[in-house]
């Protein structure tokens, strides 16, 4: 890894802001379902809607954000998205204190936060590409990945302790404050960026909404990585509710063992993210991308064979450790590869399209696998997802394609 000061003071503020908001998010992990069940006495269908409908509608709402973000100062967008998330989340404890909290409010907040997450992600990628030279992007993405896994390890246990003492609404307050602190950190970066050129027509054309998808599909390497990511992430996430049913209902695992089975292996993500840059230096970006992308697909099928007791717990932990380690290597390399292949005047739209598709495919596959689990049992459905995941490496970029020539920003062509 590069030394702490190598990427500069401005990146340090951005990194600190990311870490703060990521910790807040993981502190509040599971807070919405708990509030829905304990405070609003919601049923299973309503709780499932918070996770699936909220994310899917949020992704649809975020579609226009790509072209909107493209022609605005990215630092301003980052601050705005943080403040939107803060404002949305803080309404929950306010309504709770007044005795006016409703399920509809929870759902609307989940939609707003999901859309703002996508807007922030698209702006941050474009901002990072403008902030750092190309040779530093992998180091930066590796640091973000390392921070993500660190907060994954720390956040849920700490949040669980807070929920046990103060209740789930307290962690929503912490999450809201983390976004406010993130906005303040990004504001502290200073050094205003130039305003991007705007299209000749001030109003956005309808076709611009799909510019990100058109750009991805026109590039063979991006197209393959795009479909690989959407299918892999969707299938992995689709099995999580089924795995919970299998471990809790069928195999009788206590809650603390279930939490341990997924929290402890996150150390693999921290280790993998730290190894990403040395591996790329030694073997090359494309080889590491393909190798890590292929290896991560080998693990999930083993989850169909878990049994009860300590042996089953160790199997889950071993599978998750291997999967998360490979993802820890793959994710920063993939993010850097994607930025390198995307022209600077298309980054925000491309990342928005990417995030919207990933969220939508995850929601769709989760619903489909819920039906399969009901028809054939959770173990069979998990095994089917694992078998399909074995085919996802076929969608990875086949060769180290030459980078596209960076075009001059020309808003009139957009």
C-alpha cells in the first residue's frame, strides 16, 4: 500500500468522509426491519418490501441522476447527496419522538436514501478520477475497499450493542449524523473544481437518461464486466434470505452463531483489499481481475451442503472467508478498470447506470429465488444459485484490451 500522505490532503478528507458514512451505515444495519417489526408491528411482507421495493424504486428514481450529476461540480453533488440522506434519515427519530412514525415513512425514506446512495456513488467515481492521476486510482480504491470491510467488521456488533441498550432508532440517528459529518469533511477539502461544460440545450433530452447504458454496451470490455457484476452480485445476494431460513429454521443455529459466520470472515475482505495493489504490480491488472473474478465464483455452491452444529458453522465461515477474500481483491481492481475504460465526460452516467442495474438485478433475483426456495426448499435454491455462479467467469473481459482514447469533453455531443 502507498504511504498515508501519498495521495494528498484532499483525498484524505474524501477517504475520512467515506469511512465515517460507511461506519454509520453499518451501525444501523438491520435497524429499519427492527423498527418495522418492534415499533410498527409490521408483517413479513412489509419487512420484505423495505428491502426489495425500497431499493428497486430508489434505483428507478436515480435514473435521471446520471446526466444531472455529469454537468455539475462533483464535490457539490457529494455534499448535496450526504445532506439529502441526513435530512431523510433524521425524520425517523423525529417522527418516532412525536409518536407519528408510519410504515409509509420508512418506505419513502428507504427510497430516498437508495437514490441518494446511487447519486453519491456516481459523483464520487467521477470526482476521484479527476482528483488523482490514473496510477493512483488502484491505491485509492483499495483503501475504500479496506475501509468498507473494516466498518463491516466493527459496525454490526457495535450497532447491535447500541440497539440492545437504546433501541434501533438510536442507530438511525448515528447513521444520519455520519452523513452530516461526511458532508462537512468533503466541504473541508476546499479548492473548488471547475464547472463542467453544459449541453447547448439547458434542458436534458430524454435520450440522455440512457446514455450510461449505451456507453457500457458499446464497449466490449465494459459490457462483459457489467453483466458479470450484475449477475454475480444478484445471485450472491439472492441466497442470503434463503441461507438465513436454512440456518435458523432448518438447522437450528442461534443468532450469535449466524452473526459470527458472516462478521468474522470479513477479515478476508480487509486482507484481500490490501493485497490487490501488490498483486496487480506483479501480475498485471487484467490477470488479477480475471483470476479473482473466477475464484470468487467457486465458493458459494458449497453453502448448499452445510449441516448443523460446529461443522456446519465452520463450513459457512470457510466459504464466506474465501468468497470475501476474493471479492476484496476483485472489487478495487474492477472499480479501477472501470474508471480507466470510461471517458471523463461519461463517468457519472456510466456509474449511475451500473449502480441502478446492480440494485435492480439484485431485487429481481432475490424475489425469484424466494419463489424457488418456497417451491423446492432453500437448500436446492442455494445450490442452483451456486451452479449458475460457476458460469459467471465466462462473462469476464477475455483479454487485456487497449484503453479507449480519452475524448475532450464535448457537452454538445451528449
